[in-house]
C-alpha cells in the first residue's frame, strides 16, 4: 500500500512538472518571443536573420516543453500503465489550446483590432490543438508498443549506454523521437509538395538547398528530441526509481 501511495504521489508530481513546463515555456514563446518576432518582421531596422533567430528560438522552447511531456508519458506509462497517462493528455490538450489562444490574442494586438469574424480564429486554435492531439495519440501508441516489447524490471532502471535495447525507457524514448521525426518530415514534405503543385517546381538552386536544409534540420531536431527525453527520464528514474 505504501509503495502504491508513493507511486501515485510521484505521478502527480510529474504531471505537475509537465504542467509547469508547459506554462513557463509556452508563455515565453507566446508572450515574449512571438511579439518580438512579429515586431522584427514589421520593423525595417531588423534584419531577416534576427527574425529567423527568434523563430528558431520559439520552435526550440516549444519542442522542449513537448518533449518533457513525452518523457512524463513514458515514465508514468512504464510504472502505472496507459490509463494513468490520461491526465497528462488533458494537460497537453489544455496547454496546446491556451498556446494557440495566446498566439491569436498577440496577432489581434499587432493587427490593431479584434476581427469581426473572430470566431474563425477560435476554430483555427481548436483545429491546431486537435492536430497536436493526433500527434500525441500516435506517439503514445508507439510508446506503449515499445514498452510492451521489453520486460519490466524491478528497482531503479539504470542508464548505462546511449541506446540500450534492454532498457524499456530508452527504447520508448527512441520510439517517441523516431515517430515525432517521421510525422514532422511527412508534414514538411506535404507542405513542399502542395507549394510545388500550386506554383510549380522551384527555379532557383537556392530554394532547393533551403528545402534540403529544412529536412536536415528536422532530422537534427529528432536526434535532439531523443537526447532530451532520455535526459528527462534519467532524472525521473534517479528521483522516483525507488517507487517502482
């Protein structure tokens, strides 16, 4: 009974950590970086490079929040099962919706007024939230599959190698990273294919190079995703491993 109570308390703390990470990092993205980015795009004194740096900073902090969430999903599912991660999903959905509402409010501020058809912006926020939920659902399913392939061990799980097939947490982290990368690559390819269908093939070699760089950057982010999740899992296992 004591072990069950300790596990439940640890799960609650991890879910709270997930919520705090979303609140802080999404607030930084939406209410600090986003206004600076929009201001840089509108101000001729700023260079395009400065705007790009702000855009990449937004994407990085947003990704860190999401990867912390993935790590919490993996750790709680490992110890308590899939149903125990439902509260993490609720936190994720609420955070995503508030993020898009915040972006909408910032765009209204820079636009100088709330549009007459404001409800379409709310529908748009719901749409993008739903898409993020679909991605989380897919990642969650692959995490479950990865955990099922490796037997659960008693006691604290040790992280001894960069990738250990016998460590179910590491295996799940790899599954989450690969799934996320494949989804992001597919969306990028879809965007490029749509643009080609609408406007034709790019005529500039620089455009092709930029497309290639975007794919490489997506792969690099996927690799960083894996390391970020494993680092978070290592910290979770160090602090809460005794509750297994």
